[in-house]
């Protein structure tokens, strides 16, 4: 069936690691309607501004845009950014409720991928970065690149 795509990352939230310190991750199933899985397999989704919430003991994913399937039929969902229910164990939901109530913590979807033919979402418990934190990370990355470049140049000279 869908086994040939297993392990493939379908959609990734590239801003998640830039805007948040991800402390814990959880794997959750996602409830899809109609032809949404076909759009996901085609890579027609965007999760840039998406976030997760917990209401009434259930987890939901908001603002994830899944484009309607072009060859779809009347079962195509009409709202591409509708809230989608996440499938988590009760103990995980309780843990997330306690953690997300703390100051500065939020639930951030990191990526959507296939596992055994089912769409899964990797949810991270993230703490927001400040602007100076982002600058510091960029400066460290640049310094690391310069060090690696200098080492490569030194090895070329030594040969």
C-alpha cells in the first residue's frame, strides 16, 4: 500500500529550531479527512505558522495548510487550515498539559512523516528564543564554519 514512502519526511517546519529551544519531542498520529493523505504524500502542505493546543483532554494541530488534492472528488475537505486532531496517549497529554502551562513553553510541530503507512507528526515542547539568542546561535555557527574552513586550508598546505 503506502510502504514505499515509509520513513520519508513529508513536511518540515524549518522555523521551529530557529524560533524555539526544543526540549522534548512526542510522536502523534494525525486525523485526516478524505484525500488529505494524498496531498501530504505529494508534499502539498505547509506548517510554517502551525502550533498545537490541548483542549478538553484532546490535542489539536492548528494552521497547518494541506492543499486540496487536484484529482480529488467531492470528499475533498473545504478548509485547508482546519484544526486537525492529534492522537496521543492520555499520559502524554497530561504531561504536555503540565509542561505547556509553564511560562514560555509551547507545543510546536516539527515535521510530518510516514510510519508504517500512517501519517505521524513530531511535536516538540519548545521554549521561545529571544532575539539575542538567535544572534548568538548564528554567531556560533559562523565561527564554527570559519574554524572548519581554516582547518581545511591548513590541511591543503600541509600536503
